[in-house]
C-alpha cells in the first residue's frame, strides 16, 4: 500500500512538473457565412491580405463537389475586397478530362518566401498535362499564367469520349482516364519546391516517378524520372522531407513477396548534381522495423525513427522498443543505428497517461490511473501493444527529436491515447509523455474530417485532437513541457463539433476550422460557421 502511495506521489509530481508558463497565445473568433459566400475550399492568410478560393455550382458539370473557381482577395490595409469569377476554372478533374475545351483545374495555393501568393493550376492539351502558377496580389489584381512544368498524359480509354465531358460515366459512352496527379510541396523555410507525379506501369508491375525540384524563384534545380523498387503499380513515398538546399528524401515501405510478414524500408535521397538517386535499405533479419518517420536535423543530416519487434509475425505483434537511425547526407553513410528496448519504467510512462486535459471528471481519471498502475505492477514483460502508430517526427533546434504517436483501435473506430518520445541525436531517450483521450470515430461526419493533426510550431510539437466533445491544441516543447488549449466544446458552442482534420492551416500561424452542426452537418439552415484561430509566441523569437 505504501509503495502504491509513493508511486502515486511520483506520478503527481511528474504531471505537475510538465506544465509551464504559456509560451503560445491562442486566440479565436467565429465567422458565419451564407451559401453564396461559403469559402470551404481554400484560404490563405498573410501580412498583406486574405486570399480565398470559393466554389460556384456549375449545372453543366453534373457531379457532386465540383464547382467553378471564384477568387476573393481582401486587402488588410484598405479593408477592400475584390472578386474574380473565372470561366472554365474548376476545383478538380478527378482523373478525367476533355480535350475539346481548354479548362484549368486547381492544384495548390502557396505563399513563397517573399510573401507572394501563388495559385497553381493545371490544364490538359494534346498529350500533355501542364502546370502553371498565377500570382494573387493583395491589391486585388491577378497576374498572368506562368508555365511551371508538364507531364505526358497516359490514357486508358474505353468507349467513346463525350464532348466537353470531364468525368467518368457509369454507363457507355465512357471517358478517357488520366493518371497524372501533381504533388506540390515546399521546404520548411519556403526556399525550394518539389513537384512529384507517379504513373502506373502495368506491364512492368511497377510505379514510375517524375520529380522536379525548383528554387524560390521557380528555377529548376534538378529533375529525375525512374522506377520505384516496389513490385506495385500504386507505390508512393510513405514520408517525404524536402530541404531548403533542394535535397529530397523519400521513404518507401516494402513487404517481402516470399515472406509477407517481413517488413522493410528503403530510403531514397535525391540531390542536385546527382544523375542517379542514392538509396539506403533499412532491414534486419531478426527484427521487424515498422511505422518509420523521417526528418532533417539542424546540421542537415537525416534521422529516422519508429518501433521494432523481434518475432516475424504478420498480425498482433507486440512492440519491444524504439528504433533510431542517423545518416550523414554527404556522403550517404551511417552515423548511428540503435534499438532501444523499453524498460519497465518506460512501459509505466507509456501505459499510464499522466494527463487528460479539460476532462470534467478528473476524479474518475485518477481512479483510471490507479487501475492502470495496478495492472502495470503485475506485468512480467516490457512490451506495448501494436496499436501505437507514429504520425510525425519533429526536429528541434537543440538537436533533439520528438516522435508523436497515436494509440488507436482503428478496427474498433476508437482513438484513445497520444504518446511523445523525445531522444537525442544518438537515439538515447530523454523523456516520454502520455496523454489520455477518447475519440470515437463516428459515422455522422466524414471519415476524412476525423483524426489527429500535427505540426511543428515555434520549435514545438503542435497536436490538434478531439477528446469526446472537446477539440484541443497541445503544445509540447523539446523539454517535454506541455501547454494545453481548448479550442472547441460541443456544448459550449451550441452543439457545434469541430473535427481536427477539417481544421486547415491557412497561414504560417493561422488556422480555419469548419464547425459541424449537431456533429453531423457542416451547415445549419443557410448558415455555415467557421472558427478562425491565430497563434502568437508570448516570448517572440525566430522559432517556427
């Protein structure tokens, strides 16, 4: 009994010690709009203005969710707004198009390192899928279309095409399919851009990739086309890091075709001046390495982390510890690799959550902690269940790293925990934090709206998640200090739910969330409600 009391006191001290004075100020406001002003598509906010892409229903395109693009620009200084109705500009092409009409389709909305805002659009012509950029200016005017790149169209046609048609029909005549989709990314400090496309090669049973990297002035640094090693026509990089110098790092997951329980990875590194990519296989005969994530260090090397286990099983294999790999980028070679098994104390920290922010029944939470503590004391192994899923690896300025992990039963439609693992540049664990939550995945709202969102913000891990009826922002710095902010409560918000994945990052430190009436509909009558969130450092520094 005394031992249990001492452990409880230690838990209380750890919980108290993880909180600090707030480093981030979180402010929010509600905006209600009417259907003709709904801006649920895209919004970008910078110092000069607010740039919105809206949709207008188009009767000649009889497909749900498709709309003609309308651009609205609001100047922050003059408070004046300017609207542009763009003919033959649409939200997406869904893989199908018509070569009878010159139409443009939305691809991306980005701000560059100079503060200029660019709308990326693509169009089809002949056998080419072309990508353009167009400046949206704070004074309300639009720049001209500037060519960025192009890809060859690979058609898979059955039946006859319909004039002016864009989309696939379930009955004849069918349309022509296009399997080109642009994946446009920016480096962390907006110094480089990568443009990636994938194409299925059914004859070779492999996936072809095309990568082009451009500098901040959109000049091409390098480009490459080749095949991914996986025997799959739908393979894609699992995780991607683009550096400010223009190096692109991609991680690909494999399964051994002869022994499908054997999971391994391959790291691809693409660099300026190299005619061929460099690769680094991550595989061990006696260990399964899984759920890996990658990041760039402050000294421009590569760190990879995830979990591992010993037995070669394909299902329900418990996790034994933390995997860590550090690679020198120039040349690509090993710095250190480690397998850190969990200790009994590690398992206690992971399995017994120290906090459940804004939970009204804290007494019940304490009782839950006590039950978990009793269970931990009876354990004979130092393993954790396989329902822990790494979501993102964050690199900090002090050259430590935080692996953000979600505990969930996706088959049972429940997310019920968050863990953060911080370690140094040799893979040694510094601290572990565990947070309780209970998020039932509901059929009322789109699955795409539900989940966990993670960003690097002011050199901290920002986690946006839902716990029952509350939506919470959690800031965790490199020392493990936690700041918690409730951004929505279903009851307090008059029965409006805020789902984490329908909160869009619309600026460097700005977010916009679509509120769901009675947790089910994104509107109440003719009104739509949005929650706008702004983050500011209380102690301003150059952290991002």
